[in-house]
C-alpha cells in the first residue's frame, strides 16, 4: 500500500508540473479566465479549485486501492479539444477557448491517473468546469423568460400589463428586465453550491441529477417571481418603494432564502455514505516481492512522465498554429468601403433615420448610407473586419455588438424574415426598436468567407474556415433599417425589395485604399 501511496504522490507532482507548463502554453486564455473570476457574475469560480480538491480528498480511501495508470487514448481527445480551442481563437470566441482549456486540463487528469481512478473522481472532475466562465449566452434567454413569467403572473392576478420585448408596461409605469435582472449570477451560484451539496448528500446519480435540475429551475422561477413582486408593489401604490429599493441586494436576499429552503428540502432524501474499513499495510507475503514492485513502480513513473510530455506536445500544437496563422501579409489594408450600388427604382440619399446607428467595437472600417424609394428611406450599415484586424475587441459575432443605442432605443420584438440577397435565399434576423421619436424595423446578417448568413454559429464556422485557409477575404456585419409607420405593416416588404436591388459582394470583396476619396470611415 505504501508503494501505491508513493505512486499517487508522484502522479500529483507530475500533474502539477504539467499544469504549470500548460498554463504557459495557453497564457492568454488562462489570464482571460482569471479576469472573469473577479466579475460579479463569476466570483464564485474562485472557490471551485479548493472545493474540488476537497471533494477529491473525500475519496482518498477509494483511490489508495488503485494505481495511477495513464490512458494514452486520451491524447486523441486532447488533440480534438486543442483544435476546438483553435477555432475559438480564430473567431475570437472566448467561451469556446475557456471551455476547451478547462476540458484539456480535466482530460490530462483523466489520462494521467487512468479511467478506473477517473470514475472514482467523476464528480470532482465535473465540478472543475464550474471554474470556466460560461453563461453569458443565457442572459438574453433568462431576460425573456423572466419578463414573460412576470407578465403571466400579473395576468393571473388581474394586473393589466403589456409586454414589448423585455419592457413591461403597467398603468403606473414601465419596467425593463435588464441584464442585471436576468438572474444569471443566482443561477450559476445555485448550481455550484447545489453540485457540492448533491455530491456530499447523495450517492445515486438519479438523485444528484434531480437535485441539480431543481437547483437550475428554482432560481429561474424565483427570479421571475421577484420581478413580479416588484412590479406588483408599484401597481398597488408602492411606487417609491419599488423604484428606490436596491433590486440586486433584495434579489440576493430573496433568492438566498429560496436556496436555503431548497437545500433543507433536499436533506429529506439524503443518503449515508457506506463506511469503508481502513486499509492495512503490506503483509509479509507482499514484502517478498519488493524487488518486483520496485521495478513496476519505476515503469509506472516512466509511463506517467511519458503521458505528461505527450499531452503537452499535443496540446501545444493549437497555440503554435494560432501564432502562425496570425502572421498576416503586410499587403492587407482596411481601406474604405464604397457605397454599394443599387438598381432602380432605388437611389442613394443623404437622409438618415432619426440618428440611428449601430455600435460595433473596433471594426476596421464602417459604412452608413441611406437609400430612397419614393418616400421610404432605408439606411444600410456595414461594419467591416479585415483578416487579423484590430485585435480582441474586433469581433464579427459578439454580445458587445449592438444594433442600436440601448439608452435611446428599446427592443420591442425579435424574429426572423426571409430575403433574397444576390440570388441567394437568406434567413435574416429581424428586430423592432422604438424611441421617443420613432419606431424602426432592423434586419441584420453576416458576411464571412464570401457567404451571407444570419446564423451566428455558421458565421463563426465560416470565419474560422477563412482564417484556417489564410483567405484574404474580410468579414462584415450588415444591418439595414427602415421606419415603422403607424397603420402600415409593409416594412418587411420594403426591406425585402431593397436587398433585392442591392449589390454588396463587390463592395465587401474589394475595399478601396484610403486615398481614393471614398466615403470616410468612422
């Protein structure tokens, strides 16, 4: 038993050295993860590693009977994850890079200690993924659900309410379910604590999964109930209380109480852990094979070192490839976009739409141009990105890309529409927005690898494909807008007619040098 304990100490030492070198290989991603840990949404992630070590320590009696034996087939999975990280790097998709680095670390642990030991450590290994900052993509969904759920409760209690996007209007005022009210931080914290509780309290996987499902559903429903309570207070005359209260702090207290009640209920189905006898030391019979054991231990250490070295080599291919692909030829320049041509009866115009303008961080160049058909104006906006452009803030697909100024405009409806763009049928994303002055209908889609799409995942794949092949084609976010006039529902037809007369590819494929006198970029 002493030799097995020694093997585990050696394995842990090798794993520690391996992770230091792995972090050095993926330093930018590791640093990005650490930065997210100090935000309010992911502050719980700082505790994941020490708690994960504790969950593993609780299984030491089971592990001591096993010998860490590398599983070399995990090198294939590490290579797959490295390639996925490379795609995330090429498309500036931080969540993919974060997840893949976390998965590579878990895979190295699995491969180093072997499948039998990994089965024993299944829960602690899964728990390590809570250190990966994932969840931002859920925020819009949580906002939509919370707004819908609150309105349904208002309807049940006969409170007149109108839902427009994420804005709830009642007779006493208007309320918007903002990102801070989505409940994402409560959901992530509840799942993290619930995972630890399920591991310590339950033995059967069915009960663990059932409790984790409850930990996901209860905070979401409770957040909708919280929003309902705030709006109901306003409706019943407590406007000053509803609007002056610290909603974040009140929500934290309310959801903490709900979580405590959930855990108290979960204790009713707890399962006691089976008691395991202490393992004895080596017997006299075992001592006669000491020389044989020493040889096996030496061979085992050699295999552990070999796996660690190979895993670092396989994992290191992705960052080296990314560095090579980032070395772009100097002939690439951002240039200026020329206003795309349109065929009659459309014509260019200097009129705009109430100062509407998207906000895209760090594009290499932008274009905003109005077009006129009789009395209807359509504004075309293009944010253009060259291959390997302005850095991490220049992202074709990003949650920081705003189609409108959220201080001035509010989204009232979202959906999709079909359009024919240069002979190709494309499904575009449609958004209705409203301000104090007007209402607009927006269509947006992407251009990547020479193709049009509104699907964010397809756009990322096309962008990654373009960069893998070192294509000199850029990429672009395209938005068109027209005014939504009272009593007239022809906005979609106006936009569909406009794109049918628009020639975009020539402009996007050949941006002009900056000294040609083209329209100035912002």
